[in-house]
C-alpha cells in the first residue's frame, strides 16, 4: 500500500515535470492530533512517523526527522539527486505552501538556488487526487466542550492579545495559527478540560472584531453562542484566505515560523513579523 501511494505521488510529480517533492508535517494544520487533522506524511508512510518531512525524487526517498524542517539536509540531498540525473530534466521541487511555514520556504528557496539553481514551487498539492477522502477527517463532528469557558473570559484574553499587539509590535491585528494559542483564547486550557480536542481552525484578530475559521461541524450550539457573545464571529475553515483579503486594518502581525506560506498571497496590508507569547 505504501509503495502504491508513493508511486502515485511520483506519477503526479512526473505530470508536473518536478525533480522532487517535499511532503511535510510543517504546520499544525497538517499534523495529527488525536487523529483529527490531515496527516499527509503519516498516510504516505502507512503509519504515524516521528519525522518532519519526506522528500521524494523519481527513484529515492529521504525521511527527515527533527522538531524543525532540516533545510540544509534537504537541500544537500536534492543537490545530489540533481547531479545523479546529470543536470538533465527539471530543476523544480514541489511543496504544498499550506503545509510549510514562511520561514522554511524562504530558507529552502535560498539553499536550493545555491545547489544547481533549483527552484521551489509552492502550489503543489497532489493529495486531493491520490488521497480521495482526506477532507472527511477534518469535517468529522468534534464538538468543542466550553463548559469552563465564558464570554467574559474570552473577551479578557482577547484584550490581552490586542494589548500585546499594540504595545510590542504596533500591530492592528494578527492571524493566529497555532492550535494551543487558539485554545487558550477560547478558554479551553483549563486542566479539567484538557481532553478537549479543538477542531483545526484559524483565528483572525482585528482591533475590534475577530473571526474563527473552522468547519461548522466542529461547533455545538452552546459553543457557537458563547463565541458570538464574546464578539467572535465564525466562518468556514476554507474561507480564511477570503478573510485575509477582506482584513481592513492598516497592518497585520505574522509569525513567519508558524504562518503557512500559502496564505501570504491573500494579505493586502503591511506585514509585521513577530511572535505573540501568551
């Protein structure tokens, strides 16, 4: 089964004229948490793997372990693959920009260019074709238990985030991408409630309003009511790009180590780089 999946990936690579493909678990939105999120790397390998990336060329694979994407190792290995092909054919490497951070894309782009002029293509996502039912995993009902949250608690935590944005970065808003940060804002960090699994989501914060982008099946009526009373509107997960396009503030804070590169194209405002420590 694993062999067939990798061969299907290679067929997609060939049809797109790619030298190689990098499959990552590079963001929270492409990692397993209690079996809830798409785990492309685990699916491709046939099991959950303790690794950060799998690099696939036309006849070899490299499994990259570590807490962060090892850009140097990947670039060196791909340089060897390019030489083995006697510099013929494509020098383009594919990756899904929604599953790799801004920082990693910038580093990969620089390092690949140094090794034979390879280029990085960030819109390669063949898994809609070769893994037909992955989205069902993200849309399965996973009700948020908000028994220990309240509109008052959420409003207080939102004000803390906005105060950090103003005082530390002079930023008008941010896109929150880390699940643990969003869970904290929503009041899901109480030790009595640690079993709660937050559906994969984004939280877009402006100076006077916020929107949670999440598949609606993940919200109970009580959770939705609590969020709305706290001033957080709710929209579909897939509409986060539209939310960024419509973001009306002067600037927006982006954490380059956490922000999926694929979302950057939607931002029309001035980008401020930084990390909010909660």
